[in-house]
């Protein structure tokens, strides 16, 4: 029963990992640029939900659409102000542009709000329920359901709409897409906006039950990088499956071996997969 409880907890956690990784994978699939500030944008969404709850008594569930929109706009602005200027620059310039942005955002959060750990006071969703002898935290359950809904909307948008097909065409061959009238810069900006909207949704959902502090985004971003590589660079379904796998491995290994070693087994699974299949589980190349 304890093992089954851990499996349930691992799946719930993995679904949140999957949503964070999906945004990262979308950006990489479009431009082959890794957003090293991904975790810091997650942190901003968590702080945003926290301050609205503290100052104006707006529960994170109600502020979720607002912060998804804010992060979308931040993603578009980040592309036009920073990424568009380094598209033709050497790879190191691209890497350090997002890495430097992440350091700046984390330092700014520490300056503005101190390194103190914070929790959203009296969130609307709290407590736990018992199902067939298993205990499920209500905030974790809501976060996982929200992640599934957001992921489903993202997948339907990318695969079933004209704009989504334009994103896929740009990802496949930006020169050929340009020949048929698709503006690659608009697609890149849209990709950044959607990618950060996903991480904004994940951040708000996490704020219901997770501590908020300036470095909170780092471990989630690290797992997201692993999920993207494990699932296949640029593959949104791959990120979904990889996020669940990582959540399961993390929680079950923490139970069976010890919490101090849970990340060891996460990276061990990652190494085994990429050695056997370097393109990841769903990668094409």
C-alpha cells in the first residue's frame, strides 16, 4: 500500500513536471534554443500568485488566468527584446543571454522580496482526501488536473489549428515556411509566449502547496531539462511522458532507497535512455 501511495504521488508530481517541460520543449523545438531562465519565470509566477493572495485576497486559482496571460506577454517581450537579437549570434551568446536573464531575475527577486520562504495563506484548495485507502493531497490533485487540462489545450492548439500547424512548419523548416508566407519571427515570439504561459500556469498551481523563495525555480527547471532530453528535444508528447516517468522514479526511489538519493536515480534513468537512444524516447533524430 505504501508503494502504491508513492506511485500515485509520483504521477501527480510528474504531471506538473510535464507541463513545465512542455513549455521548454516547445521553445527548443521551434528555435533550438534552451531557455535557461525557465525556472526563474516559474518563480515569478509563484510570487505573483502569492502577492495577489496576500495583498488583495485573490486565491491562486482565480489569479491563474491573469498570470498565464502575464507570462505569455513576458515571453513575447523576452523574444523581441533579447532572443531576436542573438538569433544569428554564436551558440555561446544564445546560451549566456538566457542564463544571464535567469541570474538577473533570481537576484531581482532576492533583492525585492528577500530570501525568506513564503507560503500562500489559507489557499482555497487544501487538505487531503482518501480514495480506496490512498491519501491524495487536494492541492496536488488540483495541480495535476490543471496540468492535464493545460497540456491537452496546448496539444490541441499545436495539432488542430492553423496557427499550430504554422508553428510546426516553422519548427520543421523555417526557410520553407517563410516561402509560403509564414513569418518566422511571429511564430518564434508566439512560441516563447506559449512556453512561458505553460510555466506560469504550473507556477500558480504549485504556489498552492509549495514554498516560494527566489531559488524555487532551479530544481524544477533542472528536472524540466532532463524531461525534454528524455522525451525527445522538441517533442511535446515526449515531455508529457518523460515528466510522469521522472515523477515516478523520483518518488519511488526516494521511498525504496532514500530521499537523499532520489535525483541520483532520475539522472541514472536519463543516462540509460540517452545512451540507448540519444534522440530520446520520442525524438526523431
